[in-house]
């Protein structure tokens, strides 16, 4: 009888312990994930198949006309409330081979690549390996410029350092692909003049993100290409994305070719010495992979939502940046309700792109094209179709910024 009571009591206390453990407070990471999952579920419930279908018809009509009348040549994907509502490709990946573009065609992202570099820095920040307010010389000891230039100065394009694309033009051997390490060494050796006092203005500059990619390499002990594959593409499920490597031409064998319009057709833009530098550009991806990236950001697969929200906040309070601003790797556009729309554009060697990421309703507009014409100037129409209630605002807004002035 005593033995039976002991068994009963033992079972009771064991059950109590299991029950108690099951109600232990969740860890911080689990709480955040649950919160984000709940948020995404609430957003997903806003999806209306009928409304999405009507928007898809309008988007298809628009992009068909854009292809026919404005020479749009590329691929597009639009999502809302976390679901794809439209995707399609137009024109050729290669005019000489007559290979048609598909939603799986790989395009050079140009400056849209910068957000990947920014997320890499955010990941290192979350691991406690780097602080945004750290001076750059802490990670690049031979950095020749003012110690007030910080990681945040680079992230937000307020460093004042010169653009390597121009300031090193007469120094480098253009027959050999440049590297990020070479930029660092040449800056240290020649000390090209600074453009303005650090942190005194916003001035978009590719050197900032080339240096950030170099810092990622130093802290991770990996090449930026390998880091991106392991810590950015793989977690997001981006199986068709890679960072260009001049030593591995086979990577771009099936990718789209970049073109510039000419009177009698199109001129294929060749690779050059600048293509060896990464972080400011260099990533190849597809519209479908970028959608996976978009969802990975929304689902905390890459960084915490709180970390991302900091990157989406305006970094500057300069008087000329009232309706437009910059965060960490993203451009920001002020909407009529006081919120900021997050996006980035890119232009490099015949590729011209637009990527809008709106984490407020898990929506995106992804447009990649391999002919650098003016078709993207009409992206306002796509924005207006996705958000008809704000059509008046988008159609009356400013044009898109051009990331590079020359090809």
C-alpha cells in the first residue's frame, strides 16, 4: 500500500514539474519570434484574393505597355500582405543569344546590394562584434581619415571620404580587377582628399559600403562572398543568388547581360576593373530570390525586427532631407501619413533596378532590368496600383534617385 502511494505521489510531483516547466517564461528570442509571427499572421489576414487579382490585372497591363512603349526589359514581382500578387518577365536576358528573361533570371543588383552589406553589419552588431558608433580606424588601423568617422557614418553616407570610383582612377591598373583590400591600401598610401567635414551632410558614396564589406571580412574571417552565401543567402533560402567574382566567370554564364540603349540597338556593357569591388554592388539575384529576402527580413531570419527598425529610421536631420532620407542601406521616402517608405534603386553596367520593402504591411515591389533605359521613371504607376488610396501622392512625388552618374 505504501509502495502504491509513493508511486502516485511520485507521478503527481513529476506531472507538476512538467506542467510548471511548460509554463516557464520564454526566452527573449522566443518572445520576439512569437510577437513577429503574430504580427505577420495579422497582416496575412488582410489579404483579399479578389482585390489582389484586380491589382494583378492592372499591373500586367501596365508592365506590358512599359515593355512595348518604354522598352522595359527585365523581370518584376509584386507582393502584398506577404503573398505574391504578380510576377512576370519581359524581353531578353541576352540579345545575342535571344535568351528570354524569366522570374528566375539572375540580374546584377547594383546598389540594391548595399542593404545586404548593411544587414551583415547588423548581424555582427547583434553578436556584439561591432558598434555603430565605433570609429572606422578601430577595424581599419591604417584608415587615414578623421577619427570622428564611424561605422554609422559609413552606413548612412555621411563620412565625407572620397569615392573610389573617381579618386583612384589615375592610380590603379585598370587591366586588373580591384579588390576591397586594395581600396583600403590605396586610401592609406595616397590619402585622397576628403569631400567635406565628416558627419556634416549626406552624400551618397560607394566607398562607404566597400569599406563596410571589408570590415565584415576582417571581423568574420571570411571573404565577403562566402559570408554573404552562408549568413545572408542561405538563411533566406536564396538558392540562385551570388556575389560576382571576376575569377569565376562561370557564375554569370547563365545570368542576364547588361545593356545600354544605342540608336541602332543595344550596346553590351563589359565587365571592368571596378567589378572586383563588392559591398557597394556585385550581388546577382532574381526577383523570386529577392522576394525570399523580403520575407526573411519580415520573419527575423536574418536580424531581429528591432535591429531592422533602427535601420529603417531616418539617420539625418539635415534641412535638405525633409521628404527623403537614408537609413542603414535603405533609402527612405516620407509618406503623407508621416511614415517612411523603405526602398533602394541601383544602376550599374546596364542594369537598373528598384526594390521597395514595406514591412508595415509585408509588401514589396521588385523590378530588375538589364537595359539601362528610363522605364523605371514610371515606377510611380506600380506604386499607385499597389496602393490606390495613395495614388495621388505617388504620382505627384519626386523622381527616383540615380545611384551612379556614369556606367
